[in-house]
């Protein structure tokens, strides 16, 4: 699934269980392009990952791109580089293996 998991990375502590049920009404439909029309072109831009196992880089870069546009009220429209994110480090420093996962 594109993730390298270190078995020593874990969160320890009690598991929080909630018995409270929240009955908020969820919308029937939600389209971020409609909710933030100034960012519709950035949010609606779909990239082609092809056969590169860099889903982690695509997801994080695209999410950051969308949030930058939303935060600036549409002023930030530049598309960030998934290639730069994919190649930002190697397997020894941050477990990035490029198109082989990370």
C-alpha cells in the first residue's frame, strides 16, 4: 500500500473509548469545489500517478495544495510538485523509496 512500517513505531497508552453519540446532521452532498469556488481549479485538478507507488506523496502534496489555496482565499493557485515530494529524501533518512513506496 505504499507505506513502510517500522514495527517499533507505536503509540502506547490507554485506548480512549467514547460512549457519547453525536447526532449531527450530515449533508447529503458536499463538493469542495462548490464550497470554495476560488479554489475550484486547484481542488478539482486530478493528477496521474501512473504506475508510481507514491500515493503517500500524491495525497500529502495535493492536500497541502488545496489547503494553501483555501487558507489564502484563492490567492495561492500554483500547483505544488508531487515529484519533489516523492524525491525529497532517501530510504535511509525518512523511508522514501520514490515510486517504490515510502
